[in-house]
């Protein structure tokens, strides 16, 4: 195994050799909080938008590594419902990056059997953005390989609130009895209703919190926090996180250990 360090000199987890990778326990669902684009750029005397632009290269690396490892679902936290408070020009740039990603990468994703799915509220999105998201989902909907889930205009509390509102509507319409509301009923009304919960949540930038990401789904996820910024996230860092996940014992609140993935 080789060590890997970010540009600040912080030592990351050891990187398994290619021979060791074959023995890793691969998570079925990996979710990533892509944090640190702005700080990466500022540290280099660049604009924050340049950090977001470079971060797109790491998105592509994450998709390719997921396919290589055999991950079934990759969820990327690309735009938070709280990100609207950022400077308007930065928000506009992030929306432009989404457009660019779909226009440039969608054909390759489709050709590689990747299914694209978008979670989050679409109420505040412009008509052209909604149309792009609908097109990406429709074009790739029949694909059977990696499911790439883009969390856009997404917030965990907002998602749960919307699910509870649907429950209330069903009860009011007589379609659901109040006593029938359980965890399964809530899960069925989340944006991720037909997806497995994330086995592994990775966050870059060294911050150690979920930041309103998949709050319901991540109840028993393994969390790995990496000290590097998102533009420095590459195959090596991804494999390091999966190797750390492979060492974990998952009990899901019980006593008997269960293998993840």
C-alpha cells in the first residue's frame, strides 16, 4: 500500500495496490459530499468558480471509479437547497456547470450504460433546467449499469418535509390510515424510494458533518471524512475510502455483525 497526501501535506489513508482492491468489500451505494471547491481555488489565488470547474473533473473520476469497482449507486451532492444563499453569480455558474455536464457528458454516460437520476425539489428551477434533467433521466432510464444520482437543489430536511406532506395528503384523502404510517411508508415517499440506503458516505475537505444530506437514508451509513478538497479527489482517494469502509463492522443497531455492500 502507498500513502497519499493532499496539497496541504495532510496524510490520507493508505492506498491499496491493484491486487488488494480485488479483496475489498465494495459498497453497493456510495454517496459523496463534494466539498472544498472554493477553498481549493482561493488557496491558489483563483476564483471560486474555477474551483467548481475543476471539481467537474473529479466528478468524472468518481463515476469512472464507481464503474471500475462495481458500485451500483453513486449519489453526488451537487447543489444544496441552502446554496441559494451564495452570491448570485456563483449560483448562476453552478447552474451553467450542470447544463454543461449534461450537454457534454450525457452521451458518454448513456453509451456506458449509466442511468442518471436526479433527486431534490424542482420547484425553484427554471424551465430549461427542468427540461435538461427530464431529458437526462428519460434518455438513460433503461440503462442497467451504474445509477448516477445527482442531488440537485436537495436538502434532507426538505425531502423529509415533502414526504410527510404526501403522507398528510394521503390521510386526508382517505387513502391511508394514520396508524398505517411507519418507516416503510415514509421511505416510500422519499426521493430515493426505490434505492438502497447508502452504505458509505464520503465527505471531502476535512469537514465532519452531513450538512443536511440524506439524513433519513444515512442512519446506518459508514462515514469517511477525507482531508483533501474535492478538486483533488481522484481514483486513489476513492479507493482509500472504500478500503476504510471494508475495515468497518456494520451491526445496524444489533449485535451480530453484517457485511456491508
